[in-house]
C-alpha cells in the first residue's frame, strides 16, 4: 500500500544527465545541450527521403472503393 500522507522524507533534487560516453553532465547549459541533441537525434528520420517511400504495415485488409450502387 502507498503512503499518501506526504511525509516521504527529504529527497534532494539532482540535475544530472549522462552524455554519449556515459559521463555525468551537471552544468545547466550542458544539460540543455544534451537534451537538445538527444531529441534532435530521436526525431530525425535517417535514410528516408520521402515519407511516401516508406512501406506501411497494418493489421487491416485494404478495402476496395465503394461502388455507385453502395453509395446511393
């Protein structure tokens, strides 16, 4: 069961992240630069020139367009 009384003791806040080599980064500007680089790498798609060139896999079968009879 969880203690919801709010008295969970003192937990000092640490502002550190690890760089690409695993070293701790502690200064504010370097931490921001590391997060910026991390998300830039995460959100950059490598090797795809056009999204339309990617192959899409779905669990649904492709349905034919409805006929004029079905629409009317």
